[in-house]
C-alpha cells in the first residue's frame, strides 16, 4: 500500500468500549495527524453498538477507504462486518477494549503512536473472515460456557480481566454441558460439550489462547470442543490456555475445517465476544482473504 493522497482514514470510535475514556487516545491521534497535515482523516463516534455499520457506510460514501476501529473486540466485529463485500478498503484497529483478542492475535496490540505509524507504512495482509448466516466474525465465536459468560459480562458496568475472571469462577460450577450436533465433511457428530468454539484467530483476548495453531490466512477455522473439566482439570486447563498449550489438555478436541453446520440445545452465542442469539441450527463458512488489514 503506497502512501499517497488516495488513502483516506476513517476512525470509528466506540467511546464506552472497555469502560475506558478515549480522550487521551484521541488527543494523541490529533497530535499525530497535526504532524502529517497532508493526510485526510475523519473521526466518527458512536455510543450504540448497532451504529458501527452505519458509520462505515457513511465514511465509505464520503470516499474514505481505510477504516480503523477504536475500541474493543465488539467494535472490531461490527466494523469488519460492515466492510465485508466493499471494494478497495483496508482495516486496522487502535485497541482499547477489555481483552483486545483480535489486536493481540494479529500483532496490533501496541501503543497508539506505533499503530498510527503502521497506518502510514506499506505492510498489508489479506485475512479470512468467517460468515454465520448474515453475520460475520473475525476472531472467535462460541456456544456454551463462553457464550454464557459473554452474555453476563455484557450486562456488567465494570470491565477488564479481573471482572471477567470473577464471573467465570462464580458461574463455573453450576453451568451444565449442552448437547450439540455438528456436521463437517458430510458426516454428523453428536456429543455433550461444555464449550464449542469456532476460532479464526488464536485467542479470546488477554493472551488466553483457545486455538494456538489457528492462522488468519489459511482458508480454515479451528473447531475447539471442550468437555466439562473437573475442578483440578479446570486449573490445569486455565494454566495451559495462557501457556499456549491448551491443545494438549485432556478435555480439549480440535478439528480444522472450511465449513460446518451446528445444531445445539442453546441459542446463546457470542461473536468476537459480543452476545448473540442464534437459531437452533447455524452454518459457518470461511470467506478466504475477505479483508485487507494494515499490520
């Protein structure tokens, strides 16, 4: 991506993501572009999670073609979903959410100045996006315990890893496994599971690695299936998640596929950490190299 005047930058800001003020970050952004006065940029704000797609369409109609999500994984999800299918657009992120899973996984979890400098650099990467019906996600989706936690977490006023961990500890014992059926390569499989995750990226966020071997550009997603661990198994599972060794745990099963159908007794899901109510049967498929990311 050669830096010329034809690249116009549109920042989509979610002021409430992660429970953090964006004022200092936005001041750094304005200071940065005051030093690069020839660069055309705009800042569009939202406080409603459903408005990111509208702001992307507004920016695109005004001729902006580089879209930067300023927020957490939920903001990333909404912006990316709106970009899929648009021609000649690029994506990046200034992470300031609770977990920043996508930013960490793709190597963009840096201080604002470094990420802003990357916007003016030449390195881009085409990555896959996963489609589920009319919805899209870029990092991790799931059904089961992680979706249960995502729905509860979205209702809390406080954010961050500590709050998330407390919620997991509180809910773990009482949560019951769900019944699922999934189809890939023409065959249906049925089992009980504690958690069923679809991973395009490697981690949930906060360096909690759900799929250490996942790649954003291999045309596949990882299906990560967990049976409910015992108390001691849960402790080792947590340690192995943060050590990038979860794929060696006795409660973990993984398959790599391009497409998958899923039936479940639960209709609670999350898409990139955002709570979502789904149909009893859903289908996932990879959209190969659907997004150009500035890395």
